[in-house]
C-alpha cells in the first residue's frame, strides 16, 4: 500500500510531521509513505497522488488547509481511500480516522493564508515551535 501524507507546509520538518508519520506507519502499515516535504515546493505531485492507494490529510484545529483538501479530493477522484489525522498542537495529535470527518472546515486559498499567518503571528518561530515542535527548539 502506498500512502500520500498531505499536510500544510508549516508542518514540514517538524515534530508534528514525524509524529504523524509514526502514527501512519503504526496504524496503516504502508509499504511506502510519500511525504511532500521530501519534494520541492514547485514540484507537481498530482501524478503521484493519482497513483497512491491512500491519501491521508492532516487537519489542524479542525481545519483542512486549501492544498490538503484539494490533494485529498484529487486522490479520491482517482480511487484512493481517504484518511485524516487531527492535530490541535504538537502534544495533541489524534489517531487515524477514515475519510474526511464531518465538522472539519475546508479553507479557501485565502482563508488558508490567513489561518497560517494567524497561527504564526508576530512571533513566528516561537509560536510555530510551541504548536508543532520545530527541530532544534526548546519545545
């Protein structure tokens, strides 16, 4: 089984990403996990998404950012099963849930930008570290 892990770029190379990858491995036992943080931001990953068995999206504070839900829909359109992990912060990451559960908002591109900027705020490094556990931080 090939799993594509769709998650916001603000979680790339963080403890949150690592924790989610561990949860995916323990829960689904995939043969391969495709992580977009291993690719360049300009790489078109649609062709990869179209060939996976599962697309698993990370929802933060009960919100799918624009790119996450678009990637999930792309996978679904090509026969992939969908799963979700919900995260409130780096200490509160949920289990794998089947599908795109009700109650998780799908943000527009503009709403995603605002959501990300609001999370990062004026204290970008410290807030990001508190929420997602940047490597090398004291959190």
